[in-house]
C-alpha cells in the first residue's frame, strides 16, 4: 500500500522484488491516490511490479479492501511501503500457513529499520491486548522497545498480527469483512484480528521470518491526528469485539481524560483536544455497529 511514498518505494521496494522470488507470487502495489511521482517511479523503476491505481486516498483500511476485492489467491501479504524484507522472509510464512489450517494469519519478527538490533513498535514479536483493551507487543510496551537477543525466537500464538507485514488467508480476510473502512488507519488490523479470533481462528508470530520497519511513515508518533485515530479506534474496537465491554469502557472514560490531562501538561494542547474529539466521534460512530 502506497500513498505519496515515492522515496519509500525507491528505498524499500527493491528488497521486496529481490527477495520475493517464489514462482506463484505476484508483487502488487496499491496506490492510494498519490499526488507525488509515485506512479512514475513504479512505471520506470519497477516494471515487473503490478500497480493498482485507486482514484483517491481511501486510507489504509479501505485501500486494502479495494486492493483485495479482485484477489483470488490463497494468501495475501499486507505489507507497508516502509518495510525492508530479508532473504527467505516469505517462505516460512507460507509453509507455516500450509501446515496449520486453523491459523488465519501470521507475521514475521519486526525489527526497527533505524535501530536494527531492536524491535519496532508496530508489531515487534507479536501483539496482545490487556484487560483494559490496550494493545501491546512482545518486545515493546508503550514506547519502550527491547533489543532482540533471541528471547522471542519461538513461534507464539498472539492476539493480533501487525498490518506492517501480515500474511493472511485471503478467504478469511473477506469472510470476516476485511479491515473496517471507518477506522481509516491505526488499529484496523487489530480489530480484524479480534474478529478472526472471535470466529475461532488462531494467529501466530513466526520469528523465523524477519523484516525491518521504519514506522511512522504516514503519521508522526506525536501527530494529533495519530492520537485521535488511536483513541477513537481503540474504543470502537473494544465496543465491537469484547464480550460485555461496558465495565472496561467505563474505566476507559476516566483513563482517556487522564491521558488528555497528561498531554496538556506535556505542552501538547492539540493532542489533548484530539482525545476529546476522539471520544465524541466514538459515541457518534458506535451506532454503526
């Protein structure tokens, strides 16, 4: 998936082309209505890559839904445009899926592209959700990331697999409704994974495959827009998927406003405002479900 990421395409797509050589695999870049020279870069520098041009920016969620609408492949890998893959990255993922028919999706171990011996925030070594509905990962809790010393080199069943690099059964993706377009971006893959688990599917992190993720390519970590999407989508995800969610949502009411106060004390008034806006829009949007 690409949106105004011409430089990222030049930097990261060569590794995908070089290390994705299985005969039945096709590399497709879905372009989300880019206004930079992404399409020219794809046409001239990557003629072997098929480009799917969308008419506007549908966001991460609906962009993938549209990209997969006409796909009949057994598996699809959702891959961010700021991910560098490594030699042999794909083979373990496909082999595991072939031999574990009860698994809907797998992810590799995701390290930081900038600090290559450390995990990356978006998925690390597999995702979980705590009792209050907050996502976290093996190898990363909040903003603290661990150095990869092999401590998570055993395949593990997880609560969610990262959308930065997720190999998913295409039919299951579609059967579960795909990514929620209303989320636009952020936590949409966690919501999808929760729906998959509610239908009895398993999800796994397979550390025999390794990729490197830049992260923050679309929105900076301190962006008020990112704060808004994370708070709003997390509440919607809990409301949609958690059995008897009201106790958790009651506690989150106070925790969200505590977070807003924390942002204000940090000197980030726009982030504080984003929390209030997120809660308002959550109340409005939950009527959809």
